[in-house]
C-alpha cells in the first residue's frame, strides 16, 4: 500500500497501525469556503474560528468572543474529549507537542508529534468525530516526536514533518496533494529539523530550520503553497563575503555550524509584505571566545521581504551571547501610542528578561524594560539603542557584567534569568483594547562554568568530544504569567506557578487570560489583575496553548495534550494517545 493512499473505512479502525489515511462521509454538507488571503488578513474578525496557530498574522492570540467572561468562567465544564495518536516511541520526556488546533466553521485541524494530521468535526458541540486521519509515514527511528503546529491555505492543510518533509493535504479528502523534502543533512552529518509551525501568506508556505543547537545554520524558506516547490531560502548565519559575515571573526569557519535556529513561528505584516521572525542563539552556545564578534544574525528579530526572501532589517538583542538567550520567541505586531506618538510596533518578551518595542517598518528600537523578577547579566538597556549598557562595538568578545558571564577558565558564575529565559518559545498574547501584553514562562537563575569549545579544523565542524566539560545548576525556578503595559512599559501584574509554564497565553474580550501547565491544570485569570478565576485538571501534561472558538452562539475552549501522563485518567488507550479536550459553559 502506498503511504499516500487513502482508505475509506469506519473510524473504529483508527487503532490499526497500518491505516495511513481514513475519511468519513457526512450526510450534512461540509463547509467549502477556502481559507484565502482575505480571510487570513482579517482573521480577528472571525472570532468563531481560529485560522492560524497564533491567531492572526500579528500573533496577538486575542479573541473577540465574550460569552465566557469573568463573571461566569467558573461554570466552564469539559464537554468532550477525543483520543489522538502520537504517543509511541516518544522517549523519557514524552513528545514536545506545543500545539493547538486550528478551527474553521466547526471543523478542527491538528497534528501530533509524528506528523499525523487529523480533521475533526466539532459541530455537534458535545462530541468530536474524526473526518479523516492522514499519516504521512514518518519513520520514528532517527527522528524526534515534536511539533508546534500546521497551517491552512485555500483547500490545503500544510504540515512540516519530523523527517524533513513538507506536505500539502487536501482538507476535504485527507489525501496528500504534494510532498517535498526540504530539511536535509548538512556536510557534517547533522540533520536540519522543523520545530516551528509553518505559516502561509501570499501563496507561500514559510518553513524554518530549527536545529541550530545541533550545529546547523538556521534558515527560513518559502515554498509555493500549491506545489511545495522552494522559491527562496535565507540563512541566519551569513557565509563569508555576505553582509554580517564580518561579525564572525574566528578562523574555523564557525559560520557553517553557527546555529541561529528558528524554532517558533514568525509573524507577517500584509501592509509591508514583511515576515518577522526571531532567531536563535549562536553555536557553540556557551563559549563566545570560539566565535568572536557580534555573531549576526543570531539572537535577533529579522524582517524579510516575503516575495524575494531578502533581509530588509534586523535588530540584535544580545550580541556575542553566552547564556543561550535565543530570541526566537513570538514577535507581536500591533499599533500603540508611546510618548504621545502613534507607532506601528513589534512587541517581544525577550528571553534575556527584557520586553522590547521595535518599529516594524525599520526595526529601530523604541523602548524596553525588564519584566522578569531577577536579572543580573546586564545593568540595563541603553535608552537610545536598546543594547545592553555594557555593549562595546569595538570588542570582539563582550564583557557585559563579568560576575554573571562565565568565559574560558572561569569557575561557576550565576546569571539571571535562567538559560530557559523568562519567555523562551511560549506563545504570547496581546489585547489591542487595553494595550496589555501577556507572557508565560519561567522565573529563575542558573550557574555555569566557563568551558572551551573545539572545532574539527579550519574547514569547520564541531569537535564535541574536545569540548571542555560544562557544569550548570538552576535555582529560584518557578513559572510566571506577566501582564505588561506596552504604552508605559511596565509590569502591571504577575502571577506565580510552582512549575515552569511550557504552554502559551490566550486573551479574550471577556476579560480573561488562559494558560495551561505541565501538571495538567488549565487556568483562567482576570486579564487586568491576574487573579485566578478558574482551573481544571485534565490529568495529563499540557504544553500546547489554549484556543477559543464558537459554534453558533456557544463559545468553546480547546486544549491539546502532550508529554508524559502524570496522573491516571479514565480514558481508553491512555498509554498510546494524546487528547483534545474541549470546554464550554453549562
């Protein structure tokens, strides 16, 4: 049987591992309107749907739905749950499924860590039924169960897979329309990997290599949405002779394994045709002396012309990083008035502990402020440039605050925030009516020694066996939800959780912020004060962010599970399934 074949059989046969795709015919006519450009540009005006992983092109994760609000959120109850797959061969820590469903007119589309894509009919309100399940046949050996989602374009569902393929699936039949191998193995035998959800815009699918820490060069590529044919590719780390290459001053061709992975989905500005992404840390991560210079374009916001793939502007947050402060996290696009001036802005919760506001037309710094509780790697930001105060462009290796920066030969030095960052990859949210941004993540610090990295030779390649031993510990480790005033640049509320948050935020016009925890809790907070208003435990870890949608007048909340199961739950096939949980008012 071809791995792309489609079989029409009963849904009860879903448990069979040999089934590659299955469809169910419905007596009721299915919704045929395609997810075209206009609908994606105006996604916030369809609050009954959730058409993109981060809600809209501006990555605001804001819903105009109000049926569930501060006064009645205590009445939320689970109305249905549906078992999905993807829990086989996931390793000790379970799959990294930091994913939420997409919803279009009552139909859900989602995926699991092994790349199986599901279409679910949720129109009945009290149950979910499979329409089809498409298994593209990803080999488990040599790959990792990990995903941050899928995308819709016209009549296609787009998915990038753990084995480096990108596929386009007919959303009515579940059949694979095109299948392209995009992420490959580099000259040193290291696999490029997809860790972001794709986004679709202007007839293109944007996919990114996130395996920067593995020693590959991060890149962003555009594919033709109808065929999967690659149209352009831009590399985060420039090769010799390209702009920015002068910021890699080593003699070991470190650019070849320089990192800069992109592993959280970018945003898109239809007005300027710029797609804006955050980039990861340089590699080797903890030895800045092995790669002297600012190491462009790592730890940066980058804006590319979506038609050509050319870099239009960049803003680097932490030059010559040594703490693993990726800045691949969400870059929210919104309009805001700061210091009396209306700005088309980008808001970003930096992994390095600062909230940044940039101009989205040219990337210039507007304002910044600390949002984590503990921060000591710098004394603050230059109010004009936004660079760390200690940054010296004449230095090949930055000093910053020496007490917090472990260089070669140094003993243990404590830095805050932790290398996991304040907000690392977790999807953030923004309320355009109140101008408040919400970040969920981690508070804490870590201690590490200085350890020398090694290269195989002047032609490049990491000699990991030659690395000096790195020792590190973490402390003050806990989770937090931060409400940040983007006009006055200050924290206005913070809520604390016992464990780090790997999920994301959702804010609604009902005055609520939702997030989820790894110990199974889904929580609703007052969006102004972050007072907890409701919580429910599903008994299994949650790393995906909640989303909301409506069927007719009724509002629903959906959360998809991932990770290892911590508590027993009375569902069938618990050991081999992840779940979609859906909530509504009584």
